[in-house]
């Protein structure tokens, strides 16, 4: 299959994981909550997702008090179908929660992940 690629900007969407990321030790990760609020003010769409399902994502949003900035709560996918396979990740930046510091700005070290 031939691919014709049209240049495009990185989507203005941030997906935030729940367990160990938005919720740590049964508490809201306030540093991440503050960071997400700033990204929302910059025009980013915020989506919260969880491997334990959409209900878990909704509970996390309630616990963190961020329903006003979250557009969707989803389950993480069990399967991804894409013509690029794992290569679809080359079009996104993966930011580890530990790379979000107290000043609410990502540290310079962002991990770019490609699984191909």
C-alpha cells in the first residue's frame, strides 16, 4: 500500500492516564492537575483515559475536580488498528508524569516513543 503523506500539525489533544498518573496513592496528582489546567488554557483538548475503563476515568475526573476542562473520559483501547501498526506513535510525544515539574512546565527531557 502506497502512502501519500500530507504535512499536518500535531493534534492539539492531550490524553491523560489515570492510575499512577492522574491518581497516585488514591489521591489527585495536583501537579498534573495544575499542568493540565494550563494546557487547557493554551487551547489543548484534555481527555482522560484508563486501562480500567471509562467509569474509572470518570471517577478520577470527579476526584480531581477537572470536569470543567475534560472533554471525554474513555477506556484505553484494547486494540488499535492502524495502517502504520505501532508506527502510529511517531506522530505523538509521550510525556512521563515524572517529567512534569512543580512549575507546571514539562521538563526539557520529553521521551519520543516509536515502537517500530
